[in-house]
């Protein structure tokens, strides 16, 4: 969020959606197939303060609401199947401010020793998260063999690709410095 603000794309709201793997609430040894993640809207005191984000995330996760929301969503889909997308807006603001979704895919160490693995400079870790609409930016993070990979999904009809690229590169090149803004 700090990198985007630094590059002229400050967050639209006080919070952001954080994707949470709700399998954490299952009993030990129990698994679940399919998409078991839910996006929680968190409102930390600051989107650029890691401690505030961690505290808000810990507070929200302690309630178990991610699992409850998945159950409600599953029930709704059973009663009224079909995917309903929100209508696209007719206008885009002249200075759009992104609604953020953040997800940390975790450490992908299971892929480290695959025979086709490349060195970090040649590695491409591409995930295809969908955005939450044309006014949203989705940032996905993953780690592989000690290297952080960042994916950013956005609508280029709404956001200037060069600003998004600059924010992504800034986040990768100077993450610690951004925390002190």
C-alpha cells in the first residue's frame, strides 16, 4: 500500500481485503479440497503499518469468521447456484484509487528441487488471481527458495500500467524503507 501511495495510487479506503486460508480452522489431520480461502476486509489503523495490520489480522482470525463466511457462501451457492458479478461502473475517476486485495501464498518450498527449476533471475512465478473489479488491485506474494515473488493484477483501463509497475518495483527494491513512511 505504501509503494502504491508513493507512486500516486493511494488506497481507496481505510482497509483492504486479505485472503485467508480457512483450512487453519479444521481439526489436525483433516483436509479440504477446492478453494478454501475467504477474503476478509480488514481496517487496520494504517495500511502501511505492519504491526497494525498484524494486530487486526490476528484479531479477526481469532473469531473464526473466515470459516463461517465460507460456510454461508457455500450454502448460498447451494440454494441459488450461479456466479453473479457486480455490474461494471459506467465511469472511471480521473484519479483512480485502488481497492486492495492482498494474499500471501506462503513458502513454495515443495517446488524448490524440481528438475526444471531456474535460478531466481530467470524464474517466473505466475499466479492468476482475478481482481475484484476494475477499481481493484490484487497483490499476491509467495516465497520460493528464499526469494520473494510479487504478482499484481489490475485493470489497465483504470490504472496506469507504468505507475503499477513502478509501485511493484519499489515494493521489491525498497520494502524496509517503505515501512518508515
